C-alpha cells in the first residue's frame, strides 16, 4: 500500500484513530493519510491537498492538511520522521524512569540495611507495608533536601537581582549628572551685520578680547563668512554662563578691506535658583531639603476635623521664579495639581501655584479636612520650581489620616413602659437640679464605651423636654473608658411618648437612641374616707394610744412608698407608725398601718398631716392626726456655761434659769461629778418647780490651789504631761434630776490662771507663650558692608527653641547695627508657678547663647537668660445669652506644643461673686478634661444658665496634666431678657375654669418669691404670690376663665426679684357657653307672675347688660307671653368672687298650655348668657 517514499502504517496494528481517539468499527472505517502514512478515521481525513510527490491532489489527515497549508514546501516524510524521533525520545525517557526506579529501590534496601536489618538488605522488605514506610521516609528526606537547595537558589537569585538593581541605579545617576551638565540653559540672541558697499566682502569674528573667566560662556555662529553687496548676514550669539556672576565680552569682527574691526560688546548675568522651603511647627520652623524625601505628620484626626499647616517658600535668587504645588498619590501615578478637596486625599491649598518674589517668602497654607476615614500614607506633596536648567522639587511625604470615633452605646432603644405622671402635669420653670438632687421619675443609665485608642468628646443636641431629660453636658471619655448618661423619664400626661435623642461624638459623628414610655396616674389611697382624720384624744405622759388605717394601691403599676413626716413635726409630737420602712404595693394590694401616740412630755394640741413619699420624690397626703398630752416639760436657759480666765483663789458666777413649760410641777436636784464637785457648784442645788414657773440658778467656778492639785491627781488624762500653771477645766456631766422627766445636762468650763507677777549677659522676662525681645549692638569698623548670620542655641530646656533672632543681619560700613533677640518660652520657670499641681520640676531660668561671627575675624557672644512668668488671661470672649435657657458657649483652645496634651479644666465665676444672690442665679457646667492633638485647635464648651438679666465674667482655667502649664481664658456674658420659655395651650367654654400647673424651682440658698401676671384679664394665678424655700420646688396654678367666645394668644409671666422673669406664651380658645339654668313660670290664664333670673357676673370691670326675649328652638316666632321688667341691668366690677345679678321676667299667658322662649343677655366685656324660659298657663282663677 505504500505510495512514493511514504511508509504506510499497517492497518491491523491500529485499533483507534490517533487524532480523535475513537475506535474503528464497521461504521467508522480506516483510511491512510497519503502524506504521512498514518491510519485515521474518515472524519479526520476529509480534506484533499496537492502533493508534489504524487503530482495531484490526495486525501490527507487534518494535521497534515494544516501543516501543508502553512508550508507547502515541506514534505510529509520529514514530518513523519520528526514523529518517529519524538517517539524514540519518549521511549528513552521511559527507560530512564525505569532505571531511576531500580536505583531508588536499591537505595531503600541500603537505608534498611543501615538501620540494622541485614536480612532485609539481602531479601528486600518482608512486606508491602514496610516498603511503603521506607519509601515515605525516603521521600520526606528527599523533599527536605530539595527544599534547602531551592531556598539557597532563591537567595542567590535575590542577591543577583539586588546587584543588578544597584548597577542600574548607578547608571541612572551618572546619566542624570551628564544630562544636568548638558542642560544648563543658554540665552541666544541674533543680530544682523550689514554690508552697504556695492561689492562683496569677507568677515571673520575673532575670539573675545577680554573675559573674566577662562570658562567658555559665549559663542558666535558663524565665525566667518562672506557678505554680498548691499546685503546682511545674521549672527547668532549664544550666552551659556557656568558661574553665578556678571559677564562682559568684547568681540572683534574683522572685515576685509576695512582698516579697523567692528567691535561687539556683549554683557550678561549668570544666576542660579536659590529656593528654600520651611514648615511652621509649634517648636519653630523646620527646613525641607531639596532632592530628599521629608516627612510631614498631619496626625490622626477625626472625620470632618481640620488641620492647617503653613509652608514658607523663600526665594533668595536674584530673579523671581514660578512654582506649582502638585500631589503624587500612589507609586505608579503621575503628579497632578491639587483639585477637589471633597475627594481623597482631602488636601486644599491657599495658593497652589504662583510667582515667588525674589528675597521674599511666599506662604502656602495646607489644609487637611478629611471627609471620610482613610490614611495619607503614600501621598507625596511636591513643590516644583520649573525655572533653571532642571526642575527643582521639594518632596514631602504626608503621613497620618482620619478615623471615625468608636463609641458604643449599651442600648439604642429603650421602653420605660407605664410610669407615674410627674408633678401632676405641671410645666417646668427654670433649670432642673443636678442628677444628685433630682428625684424625678424613671431613670435609665445609658453606658457609652470608647473603644478607640484616644479620648473622645461626647455631647447631645437634645434640649430638655418637660417629660424627658438627658443629663449630659459635654464630657470627655478616656480611651477604653465608659461614661454613664442618666436618662430621666417624667411623663406629664396620660399618653404615649416617643423621642429620638441625638448624640454628637467629637463634634462630627452623630448617633441616635430611641426612647418610649407611657404616662399613668399614681393612686395611693385609704380604703375608707373616714380614716382621713385620726384623733388620739387627750392623754398623759407614758400612756400610749394606737390607731390603725389601711392603704390600697389603685394604680396600674406597683408603688413603692415610705410614710413620712412633712416637716418632722410628728416626731416632735411623739407620733410614730409602722411600717416605718419602704413598702411596695402591687396593683389593688392593701397594707395596714399602725399609728402610735406615745408622749413622755407635755404636748400642746396639734393637727398634722401624714405623707406617703413615693418613689422618685412624689408625695401623697394621706391623712391628718390630732391629739394632746399633759406632762412635765423642763428646760434650762443655757446648755453650757463658759467662765473664761479665773485667777486661782477667786470665784466667778454665771446665772442660769430652769423653766417649767408643762402642766404639772416637779422636783429637781443637781448632781455634779466627784472630780468637779469642789471646783463647780450650783445654787440652789435642789427644789420644786411649779407649772409655768422659772427658777433662777447660780453656777459658780471657784478654783483654789489645793483643789487644783487634787483635781490633777484625780485626772488620769493628764498623767505624763508637763505641769503648767494655767489649767483649763471642763465639767460635762452636770445633771439635773427631775421627777417624771428625763434628766437635763449642763456643761461648765473655765481656765485657772496664776496670779500676775566677659561673657556678657542678656536677660529676658516675659509671660509664658508670649514673645519679648532684647537687643545688643554690633559695630562695623571696616569700609565694606557686613552680612552676619547669628547662631542662637537654647541650652535649657534642651531640644527647644525659645531664643531666636533674624537669620541675616546687615551692618553698614562704619556704622552700628542692632541685633534683636527674641524670647518666646513655652514653659514657665520655677519662680513663676509654685503650685503643687505642676507636673515636673521646672528650670530656674531658661538659658541659651548667641554667637555672631564678624568678617574681621572677631565674634560677639552673649549668654541668654530668660524668666517665664505665669500667663495672664489669654483672651476675652464676649457673648449675649438669653436668660432661662441653657446656652452652650464655645471657647477655642489651641495646643501650643507639637505633642498631645490633656488639660484639667475648671470653670470659675468671677463676677458676680458665687456666694451672692446674683451669683447663685448663674449655673455653670463644663467637662473637667480636654484632650488636644499636637498643634491642633479645638473648642472647649461649657453650659451656662442664668435666671436674671445682667452681666457675668467667667474664667476658664486649663492646666496640663503632664507639664503643669496652664492658660486662662475669660468669657464676658451679657444676659438679656428671656423669650417665651414654653407654649401652653388652654381651651375652655365661656365662664368655665381650666387650670394648668407651672412648677418653679429655687436653686438659691435663700427663699425666692414669685408673682404671676398676665396680659389678659381672664387669666390669673393661684396663689398670686408664691414663696419657694431654698433648693426646693413648688407649683403655681394658671387659671383660665374666658368670658367671651374667641381665640388668641396671650403672654403670662412669673416675676421674681431673686430669679428674674419667666415668660410663657398661651394659645387660648374659648367655645360658646351652654344654656344657663332654665326658668319655669306658672300663671293662671288672665293673670301674670314675675320671677327673677339670676346669673353670675365674672368681669373685673363694670358691664352694662342688655336683655331680650327670642324664639326658643322649635318655635316659629317669639312668644308675646314673656316680657322683661327691665331691658338693661348694670353689674359692678368683680374683685375676687363672682357677683350674682338679677333680672325680672314676667309671664302673662294668653292661652292655655305650655309656651317657651329664649332669654338672651349680652354685655360688652361680660359675655353672653342664654336661658330657656318655660311657661305653663293654668285655668283662670275666680275673681
């Protein structure tokens, strides 16, 4: 079957197609490829192509068809030979693998033989499991060896890569140096050399005649040539300076047939770009080196916080130059100008590009205001100066970033459930008390935890509602610390409450907590109204009387209460009760209370209330108790007698009276301790006191020498003490024994006294953090000006720059110049602050030195000593604050150090004095600590609440916890009259009464008196004047009784001389009054009857009322059977209670039956009254 030179594969040796690997069958027949001779199926040999060996198209396999399509000149037998070679190579590889397997098996036998199994080494492993174990161990060792070899190879490759990188870097540096040398800027100028002669001439430009430097800086092109008649040639003059100085060249141009050359004078100035960049930091300016990567740490800020850094670009060149500021974000990105500050890296510049004037500084303000959490790492700020041979660049790598606060709340929503109504629904007037004094209703503590690694400031935008209070002023939470925030729920009405509270963390992050609750009334009552008055009757001493009452809780929730005496008078009247401890009653539960009256002394008749103090400060008046007791009541006019200095051997007396206020007489007897009985005496020492009688007593102190010696021998407390001539004696156990009464005690004391028988020093004094200056004179005796560069060093404290001066000083020739030295200390010296709150030991003085070298070889050196005194008030802020409203005042505080500082903060009221009534009416609250990042300015906030108009001066004292440095800021506050504190809505029918309670708190240490006024006559207060005790709270009632229909707005206010004015806005609405009491009249037909209609007049002014009779509802027309005795009536002004007014109505029936009419009475300012008139006509009576 062979054709040509191709060897065909026998078809009996092939059972499947080598291309598609499908087995041959009766439906899948075999075909020989005419190009390679392989046996393939029909599907893989469906193409025909021209074969040169056959000189016609033949059927070939798909693989040969593809090869022939790409290279028709390659014979198929070569491809077949390649396949044969490949097959031979694969067989050799297989043989090599077999040899490796045999070697590995022998290696295993050797390993086992080394382990001591001699029989195994000859016979091989005894079992397949042993072979597998040996094979696994060998593979493990082989893998470890390969790993070590791979590691060494990787290290070698890394070193080689590093060496190649260093070589490339060196080559790049050399190329950059060469490029810099080639790229020095060249100034080129052109000029024309004209020939006005009518014949051609030649020229040659000679080298410059005089040049200040040997370096070639000027070139002319062309150097020679021919100028045609009446024409010109252009010369190019190139100026390329290599030095920074002025140049002057004279170029001679020789002209043929011209006696003298043409002279060209060329002048030029070579200059360099001298630029420097500095960063303003709290410790001073820091220079940035060109060509090096410097670092600027912006710190870790909060999101939406701002930090401003000022860069100073100085141009010390002789010309102006342009600059631009660009940002490089990422290693593989191109620099770009700073654009939108709303996108990362959130950088803004005050002047991103411009012109730097020579010998001046250009400030560039860099503002970092992050809008989201991110890091600045990888951001490079570049200040590029394109002037000069190459572009000079200052590169600053920015570090820092922004983060959000990590404050977590213990809960995000809370439901208080049903809670008792506080203060009977009263509107709160004034600032609430502190949490320790506030005993209002339900309280829940919200725990705020700071999970961050830095302190955070938390505050709330929630303003106090009458039913909800969040007791949080701006507070600092330490890193990892917690803060408990009390939330007090005191409902005012029986309704559902819901509120969302917003908290602000670090002035930017906002968090919310949802609060829900429901108001319900408190009903703790007696089971029987007869128990409201308990009478103990009349008793004698030591004869107790007991009564029992029962309490029930009719509230929808449990009540915890404790029986209490309103003013402590019940205890003074020997009244007690059980249970005396707090009791909790579930809804509808009852409790028995036993009341006991057990007097031991005389008690006058009394009638006092018993209260139940419920939880959260609510008091319920349960009942009144009354009684009296006849007994003995004895008192001494003095409890102690002091004699002063008494000479030994003399006697001093003091009068004392014994009073009997009781109803019975009693015997008395005085007992003096044996130790004092010879020194003190009382006369009379015993006797009888009748009821309502006073007995005069004389207490004597009569020390003698013998009595004093005897007293010293008996006084054990004086043993071991020195024997002084002067001796103080106090007798504390003098008792007055009474019959039927507790003993009375008297104390007597007196004192027995015997009978009379070339380096210069530059000193500075400044307040801390303020700049002062001192100067010294430098003389220039030479003929040239001097430029001096002083060197200032701050030696103590080390690492600071408290002393400074100008960088460059010019001293004119033959003249003097003053050198100004500045002293700006950031810490105080030891003499300035002796407070024990100072953190570390302070230096006695700040020390430094200044060295000024002069061009004549001399130098001027001064020792610098500075004393930093305590700071005065840093700044004064003025603000206007409304009264009766909590105001949060912000005070900017800047950290003057380049390190984080934590301050202890105190808020102090300077004017008025805190102990005055005006000072007690001003409340200040502020957080006790303030944390400031390095060089950053933040606001310290404190809250102020004022009751009265006026002015106040507040001082904020901030002291660093670490260094003890402090600063003071004063805030002058002007309090103006308060606006409306709340809006009260009242609605009532005409002549009906609606009451609204207003609670007033007195924060002063003295009573405060309140008087209520209103802009409308139908409002009044009850009581009209209310006195509130110190540090307590009471309520006043606003009474609304409208007289006429309508609605509107009124102003009511509470006035107090001590606490100012509390204004409120009242939105009122009055609806029509109902019908008055109906008037029924009965009269016989043909007769008449007169009845008086009475109505109450409430107006506070005189009103003239007009009356008329109209048709009653349902009647077609007015009834003529009713008539008025008088159509008008005048009512006088009302002072307190309503005045009744009468109007006569006559009924004269005209027909039998019932008739009705409507009586209408109106008066300006008095309202409208309507009453239904009903008349019954009776049969006529005989005359």
